[in-house]
C-alpha cells in the first residue's frame, strides 16, 4: 500500500483529482455570486436585504443565470465523482505513468472546457464534445480496471 501511495501515478492522480474537485466546489461560489448580483434567492431568510415585503417577495425567484450554473454544478457531480472513484481504482492497478497522465489531463481539461461552455453559453457542440471526452476517459479507466480485476 505504501508503494502505491508513494508512486508517481498516485501523486499525479491526487493532484488532478484535487484540482478538478476544487473546480467543482468553486461552482457554489459562482452560484452565490449570481444569486446576489441577480437578486434571485430560494429561501425567505436569504432576502434579508429587502426593505419592504414586496421587495422580499420579488427576490424569491428563479433566474436563468443562477439555474445555468446550478445545472453545470449538477453535471460536475454526475461526472467528477465517478472519475474520482474509478480513477482511484485505476491508480491501484499500477498503470503506465504516461498513459495515466494522459487520462487525468484529458479529463480535467475537458471539465474546464465543459464549465466554460456551459456558463458562457457557447454554441453546441462545444459542451457536448467536452462532456464526451470526460466520460470517455472515465469509461477507458473503468475498462482498464475491469480487464485486470474482473471476477464474476
Ligand atoms: N444529466 C445530463 C446527462 C447528459 C449530459 O451530461 N449531457 C451533457 C452534454 S450535452 C450536458 O452538458 N448536459 C447538460 C446538463 O447536464 O445540464 C443531462 O440531463 O443532460
């Protein structure tokens, strides 16, 4: 186990997994930013800056920008959690460093492109392609793990 933790592949995985998890966490701050600047809140207690009951009511609304960032965050959760779990198993199978780095870099790059495409509403297929690259990387690592550990 100590060998695995000291290995270059594990260190690379830890680096890229941490970067992409931090990116995902930053979506919460972006959501908060859009909620405040668009004055669009989900809970009555969050509208405490309102001066009148009417203004309070107006601030309890759904806003397109907020919802876009929330969908992007949701998509991160759907893709980054599987990457971290499967990537860890993949790392434990002792892959080649160059192959592992290619997987990790492609995945992290694809998720940054996905976020930019989503938040900036870039024309398709930019978002779809970046999503496919990410899911392809996770699928490739899962395939590698199964070819080594498969016991049915
Ligand atoms: N849960 C996703 C599954 C498919 C998916 O992740 N598609 C990518 C590429 S089109 C995406 O960015 N979907 C937008 C989203 O998840 O809000 C969805 O509802 O669209």
